[in-house]
C-alpha cells in the first residue's frame, strides 16, 4: 500500500491486517511534537503538511557509509498521545509506532477515518532496510529526534487500531 492511499483505503483495513507500506513518512517524536505544536499555536508553517501525512515515531541513528539511515525502529507511541488527537483532527492519515494508545487517540482515529500501525520493536536495523532515502527537514538541533522525511519501500507493519474501532490491544494481542 502507498502512503497516499491510506486515508482513501482506511475503511478496508482492520486490526490485525498486515501491510507493506511504501511512500513518504515523516519522523517525529516527543521533542519534535512539542515544537510542531508551538508552531501551530503561533500560526507558523509546519515542517511537513499534516493532511494525509504518515508520522513515524522513530529517532534514527546516524547512517553508516553507503546507507540512507541507521537503525530506525519505533518508539513507544503513548508518549505522543497528548498530541495525536489534534494531529488526526488536522488530517493525519496514520501514525506508526509501538504499544497501545489512549482512548482519546482511538476515538480520534475512528472519527477521522485513520489508522494506527505498529512496527516491530527491537528491530530497528530491519526497519532501516525499507528506507530508500532520508532527509532531515526540521529541528536538526534535536539530533536523532530531528524531523526527517523518509522514502520507504515495503515497510512491514500491522494495523493495530482501525477506523472501525478495532484494536489489537483490546483483543489482548498487544501490550500497553
């Protein structure tokens, strides 16, 4: 599935479905989310458009010679739950991370026809194999937590929370 298709195809996706995702994703973690919300409050331009965006909660390591990125596994999504409902309300199509989400995030996913996808925790080197290119686009001073635009190919993910209210976590198939 291509990242551009997620919003249009969210209704076809159900918790437990496996997805190979290709296209553009943006990395953002705690510190970057805080800055993005400061920009929103000030009415300033954001580092990436929120409409139909796919946000990957990851802070990658430096790229080894000849590769676009180092290890880039998912971080715990719950730390972004304070920000996620508004981002989904502003058009974000999907977030990628690991672990469960709060009821407020689950409701935002449902009402916005979006999804939450989980990547395999502890497999950052494996995830890096799906990254074709990486470019720091904002907050370079944050180091590994800088916002990056990644072009991914066949990134293996699982639908953890769908827009129908389905959740792997509610079914006891994941940990919070």
